[in-house]
C-alpha cells in the first residue's frame, strides 16, 4: 500500500513539474546531438530527486548517500536550466562522489591510488550514462532493468542495501517512463535525470562489489559501456574532438540514420542488458574473468560488425 501511495505522489510531482516547466520555459531545443525534432519539456528526471527525499524521510540513516544524490542532482538541474561551466559541474560531481566514498568507507579500505582510479571511473561512468540519454525511453528502461537485477540480488542472493534504496528509484523510473516512453515524449530526463540515476545505480553497484568482491557485477552496465568506449575510439580514429556534440553512438545511428523507431532501439538496449544481468545472477559459479571473456569479446565483435554494416549502407 505504501508503494502505491508513493507512486501516486511521484505522479503528482511530475505533473506539478510540467506546469512549472511550462511557466518558466524549461524546455529542450533540438541541436546537432539531438535525436528528436520537437521542443519538449526538459528535466522530468527531477522525480529521482524526490525519490531520494522520500528515502531520507523513510530511512534517516541513509542521509549521507541521499545527500550525495541531492547534490549531484541539484547541480545537474541547474545545468539544465543555466548551462554551467564544466569546472563547476566537475567540482560538485567530485563532492558528491566523495560523499559516496565516505558512505561506502572506501577511504578506509582502499589505498590512495585505488581511490583515485575509482574517482575517474565513477565520474566517467556518470558522464557515459548522461551521453547515452539521447532517445525516448532509453534511460528509463535501461535503469529499470539494472535496478531490477540489483533488487533480485539484494532479495535472493546477498542483502547489501535497504530494499527501499532500490524500490523507490524503480517506482520513479516507472512513473517517468509513463511520460517518456512514447513516440512523442511528454518530457525528457535532462541531466538531472540521467546524472542522478547514474550516480544512484553506480553507488549501489560499488556497494555490492565491495561486499562480494565480485567485479562481474560491473557488467550490469556493459551495454552502455561498450557503446560509449567504442564510440570514443571511433571518434578518435576520425580525429574528431570527443568533447563536442555528435551523433555517432550506435543507438543514434540506428534512430537517426536508419530511422528505426526510438522505442524499439531503447527496448533493444534494455533487453540485451537484461539478458546479460540474468546470465550473471543465474550462474554465480562462473568466475569474473570468464564472464569478461564470455560477454565483452562477443559484444565488441558484434558491435563493430553491426556498426560497419549500418554505416556502409548509409554511405551507399
């Protein structure tokens, strides 16, 4: 019953935000990176900030991780509204990630160089998640699949976090998808959505990995990871500035150049990641190294082959 009430609250928050966004012109204008042509409300991902507040109310002991979520979400919302400099964004990302590391006791258990590598990795993955948010439904569906996998692990295999730390972002994803998983979306997540849910998911994954010492769980993000890393590699080979807007992600090529329906592309990414998560949680006896060989090498090969085929057809 409590989750039904929370879902209704989330729905009300989203509808209220739409009215505020309309009044203050918080909208997304299509640009060279965009995969849409219509002006749409931006920042529908504020629902994840509200979800974090509910967690703090229900479970005050989680005030520290919630603080990190709220800090990175707030600066991302300001960036949606004002377009902040990269230095300001990076500063607040560092603050939020530092709070995450305090919550996870990383500074007490890991040497300095490992902490430094984790800073780079976490901030890199947050930005990867943000860059992958380019078509209707992709962020919401992909996040829902990962959170579902994490909750299964949490309930059935190893309890690593209070269940509401996963149930509430799951509910937020469902309500957000009601407005976003459409041919003509009512709203986009904005940086406040993609960055906030990325931070939340990474925090859960790192907590699970630290407890189990099983790095195979990082593969819960492997589909996004392969698209991001290989796209950067592709752009470097083309001698492009990787910090400028582009449309070379595979999902962008499928949606923009091959004119595949956005919802089908988003669903494909989510289903593929879901299948990988299902394999990992079903076969716990497989070693981490084996999983990396079994999953990453075939995915990289298929990705490169499919991208070559699609781009060749475009050239023809």
